[in-house]
């Protein structure tokens, strides 16, 4: 189990990345740009501690990038239906 912050610490700052967390937050750009991305920095504790669910290389764009998909603990909760 790897957290987003742990993974990002091992990625070169010039690498193009795309981060998708809980289907509501997405960042695309160079790893170095994430340090100044205001939305991510305001939610750094929540997003940085998100659990990585998928890592892949995406070649669909002109420049390949690393796609990181993750879930926060809030995204993993599901509603349970009670049976009577």
C-alpha cells in the first residue's frame, strides 16, 4: 500500500504526471508544478495520504505521462443498505 506523497517523492520533478483522486480532483503537469498548485496544497493532507490504486504510463498525448489514480479513505466508504 503506497500513499501519493510517498510515490511523488520518488518521481523526477521534470516528469509529466496526471493525478486523479476520488474522481473529483485531477492535476496534469510536470511534477515540479504540483508544489505551486494551490488546490492541491490546500488539501495536501487529504490528497497526499490518499492510497494509490493504479499507476500506468499513458501514451495518448504527444508526450507520455505517468497516470496516478488514488482514493482517499472518504472515497472508499460506501453506503450499506440494511435488509429488513
